C-alpha cells in the first residue's frame, strides 16, 4: 500500500526540485483571472511526484509559466498544507495529497472546488473514468481533486509457482486459503498480507470489504465491525497468520513488497502501485515470474481504492494556471508521458486501447477492472486514528492468539469511542 511514500522504488528519473520554504505566499504575477507567471506545487516523494516534475519542464517550455516544487515528507504533508491554508494569501497553488487526508483538508478549507472545471474540461475528459474512480476524488459530491494515481488492492501472485503447483486463480476466499496452504507446503510463504501495528488495519479492512463488509454502516457514523461479513473476513485473516513471514506479520506495505520481490511469498493482496518496485530489476528477484489479477471477493464485496489525488489550493490566487497545469500533466492525452516517466497512472478506461501503455504496464487491464469494482474508506477526519487503533489491535491479536470474535468486539468498541459525537460520515 502507499502510506509511506518513500517506499516506492524507481530507477532513472532525474528531476529538478526547486528549494523553497514549506509554507509560501501565493505565487507572483497574479491577475484577476487567477492566472500567474509561476505556480508552486506541494508534492511528496513518489514516482508520481517524480513524473510531475519531469512533465513540468514541458509545461514551462510551452506556457512560460515557472513551476516550483516543494517536497514534503508524507507524515508532514497534511500539517504543512493546513498551515498554509490558515493564513491569507499563503499556501500552495497545486497540492498532491493522499485520500485519507481529503476530509481534513476540505474541512479546513485548504482545497478549491474543482467540480465545474473537472466536468467541463475536454482535455481532462472526466468521462474516461469509471464512476468509482470519479467518486474517489469527491467529498460530499464535490470534486476537490483528481486522481494522480489509482492503486486498488489486487492479488499479486507468482506465475511460476502457480503453474508448477497447478493452483487456481478463481477469485474466491476458499481458493486463496487453499493456495496459501499449498504454497506453504511447497516451502514458500502462502500469504503476504500484513499485520503490522502501524498500517495493518488497512489490510484487515481490505479483507472485510472483500467479504462484503464495511467500516461504517453506509451513510452513517455507526461502526459496522459486528457483522457476519466482518467476522468471516477476520477469521480468514487470522487463520492465514501461520502462512505469513514474520517480517510481514510485524510490518506493512514496504515489508510485504520486499518479501514478494525477494521470492519469499507466493501470493499477497496489495496495491497496484507497488508495480514500480516489483518490476525494478535492482530490487526484484521475480521479474519474469509474477502477475496481478482481481482479489478474492464475495458477490457483494469490493476492493479498496487508494492512490494519490491532486488538487488546487483554496488560497491560491492562480487557480486558472494551477488547473491548466493539471490538465497538461493529467489530461487524457498526457497518459503516455506520465507512464513514460514511471508513474502509476490513474485508471483511465482509454488506456485499454493504448497499445504502448499496455506493453509498458501489463497490469492495466487488472487496474481498470479492479478500480471499477472498487470502494474507498469513509472520508472522515477520524480515519487516521481509526487505522492506528485497528492496526495495534490486529498486531496484538497476531502475537497473542486473540480469536476473531474477541478482536472484532474490541475493534467495534474502539471505533465507537473514536466516532462518539460524530454526526456526518457521508
């Protein structure tokens, strides 16, 4: 997954980063139209950020607009954006952010409403996305950003091992468990999904959503971790503990990806964005022996959508120019360049007709299909606290043998406490 963005491995890009203070006055040259001769873009280290910096050179050459980048560590990204938004005429013109940050940024007035721009732009072409991907960038039915990357959870598997052992790719949980046992018996770990105390809660919730459950009852602030779907998911998840490497049990996305890349794991459910690591010859020992497909799910299940979003700062005096840069970098015709620069792309349906893109990133059909069956965790300001609490509880259960019913009861109680007094959880 993508909670710690520095985890992404990537080779080859040389991008120029202009060093400027983390909180900036709005860029110079503003006109009443919202245009400017320079804009400032807040980014956080990732292949997506690298690609934006490379593409910015073309934008500057074509428009004469200077694009300055500020690289902010992931764990400081929300606070630095909010700090700028609290001061008149300060902040960033363009903002890269993660979906769990959306509610807090909107509630603080840090992001501009892009709905009209998104829906009217021919260059951007919002109709090229599935309804699920479009909704992923919205809060209260308002577009406060657009997808910079789309990274749904999918099944990563070792093609060589599945062929040698005659394993099925039927997308059911019974099949996943059976394959895990067969892989374990062959000497390779059968499960690579994490139980770590920092972000293991994301992977646990993914299992719950794939089983048809949810974190909250739809449209409410009421926790929904006491359902049959949540119980079935949690029983399965805990049952896979003994087929999971110790580094993964105590880790998160980085450790999961490393274990898979080093050939220690035969299958795992993880975000598509890790393609850049698994396909990197400097980091991967399974270059020609892995693939992705839809994860196991029940008939009413859905995979979780994650991935970077990017928007325009509400305090920006150069909103027109900021949007022009986003159209240039992320419009429908910009996808070849984005992929060329090594970024995991947003799930545009037109990519399925792009032969060059399909050759460069073979997982695109799985990406688009999974995204169209995706959902996202509720956009609520309490989400970071909930993920921390669930991760700690899951890690403890993996260590002390707590059963699924006891774990879910504790989780339900903890989320009820966190959500106490909350009234809006759309």
